[in-house]
C-alpha cells in the first residue's frame, strides 16, 4: 500500500558506513523512517536494517528478485524448485541451516510471482550464523542428480496435492485464461510436464542467472547495533563476487477487450463461482483504494455481497482477494455457492452490487470503519521482527522498499472518490474472467 506522491528523504550516498574507526566495504545509502539502506560495494548486495527496540529475536530475510514472473515457457516452476534445492548440502564449510534448526530457529522459504525469499528467526546472538548460511547457499548449493531427483519427487507430490484441490485448480485455470502473454499466466509451482523435464543443467543455469548478491536484498530486523550488523555482513558477504543477472523481462499483457470464461469439471460436491478482474500493481494508490472497495463489497455479515448471497442461502461464503504484485495482476471474488444456486443468478447479483457501489459514494462512517480495519490489519502485519522483515520483503519484491514507510499514511488519505474511481476503472465487464466449478460427467 503506497502513494508515489509522498515525500522521500534525501539519499546519503556519500556517507560511508563505519564500525569503530574503520571504514567498511559497505556504503550507507539512505534512511527512510526507521529503515536504513546499505550496499556492499564490491558485489552490489542491498542491505535493509530495521531496528526493532526490545525485540527478543532478530530476523534475517534474503529476497531474490526471481519468481515465476521470470520464467519462460518450458522452465515454469524453476524458481520454486531452486527454493527446495537451497535446503540441500553446499560445498561451503561452517554452519548450516540444520544447525540453526537444531538451535530452535523458526525458518522457512517461499516462492511467489515476483520473488523468492528465505528467512531465519533466532535470538540476536545467532545473527552471524544466519548470515553465514545465506552467504554460503547463495553461491555454493550442490545441484547434483543425487540431491535433485528426490526433491523433484517431492515437488511433484506437492503439485498433485494442490491440483487435487478444485478451488486451487480453478484459480490456476483462471489466471492462465486472464493472461495471454505476461508470465503471471502460470502458477509458481509450474506445469507438471516442465517439472518432469527439469535437468540439473537447467537448474544450474537458472541458479547462475539469478542467485547473485547484486540480485538480492538482505533484510535484518531486530534490536542490534548498526556496527555489529555491518561487521557481520562484511565478514560473510563482502568476499562474494557480483554476477551478470540475465533477468527475463515479461511481455506486456495486451488490453483485455471482453469477458473471458473457464469451466473446471471435477468429481466434487463443491460449487464455486470466481470472478477475477485485471488489477493495479501493489505500489499504486489505486491498489489501496481497490482493496477498500473489495472489503466494502465482501467483508463482514453486513457487506452487500454477503447479505445478498449468504444471507439469502445462495452461497456459503463470499470473499474478496487482492495481491501485492510488481505488475498488474488480478482482484478476485470467490463465492462458494449452495447446491441448488444458479451461477447466472449469482453473477447477476454481483454485477448489480458492483454497479451500486460505483454510483453511490460510501458514507463517511462506512469509509472510516473500512480504513480502520485495513489500518489495523497492516499494523498487526508489522508486529515483531519477523513480521516486519517478511512484510518489508513484499515491498522490495514489488519494486520500492520505501513505500513500506508511507503505506499507513496512504490508507488515511483514501477518499470515497478514490474507492469509486478504482471500482469503475478495474471492476468492469471488459476486464473480467469468470471461472466456475462443475460436476464431472460420469
């Protein structure tokens, strides 16, 4: 959530970082709010430090600028596959991620459309160990047949698990229908045929395209001294070389000029109607305004779509979803219908309520309550070092970490006119992809 019109602090690119009286190879670039940005001069690694006073733990998150958006036809899912492989052995010596797990670390990794990230959460005395692990697997991961084949089997099992859930499979089909040229058109786990045809050579090629310091941002959040952070970052990362990042640039998605429809047929009692609309990127005022519009339509028992659908026994649930992405993606209405409900009737009701929302401004009280709900949700997502680091990572992936420091003010400044404009701009017949789940014929 952000506004590009809010003032940013001036850069401090001429201020070298120091620990003690000795200059480091890390340069302090700028500070915005409570976040300070540094760059390791030798290799281009970006470091964001968030001081979290009295935090009992420190969190490290490393964000690589690679996700499914960067994959070409035939290599879908490689970013996710590499995420699995970075939990395999390395050629480096010293502490490993398993050692940290044995010390009680909360750790994991996730791959998504725009990024892959890895994180650790431990007491601050283990900060050096966390940085050592990330620096080691950035360039030393073993991509051998012995390590790869069992993990391929795990990913295929994961694929089958997700594909067996009709609601997830319908989402995949809808996204593939909504996007024709942009690489948002495939899910992060990739197509099964691509997973089956990965080779260690293709993995190594992808690894060598994206896993470099100059394609990564290290986020450290906790109650630690700047000098300690700089000393440990220099120790573990300054010796790494930068690489030539051959980033794949997605094709621009052509303008959609009419409704698209997709039906998934499964042997399931579930009945589901989804409606997806082309939506703005995360770092835009429209994203926040549209989020509030979706909340108005779907959030809570007094919302229009809940009242008209769940309240009249046409649906068992109705939800709205909007995702933080680098490029324009999709806003979703997800409606699980009752067994006897008619999809055409439900779709007509949705369009009727959308029309009302675009023509009648939100009352001052309604808008205030919605903004308060969104503001509170955002505050909870920033509670503690780990939440801060993971939330900040999404702003990094979307293209500008500084917007993290202004997004709460953006929520405060949203008006009813902003919400109506966003709904009129994006929730339109010409931009919709409708997905339905039907009973498979026997």
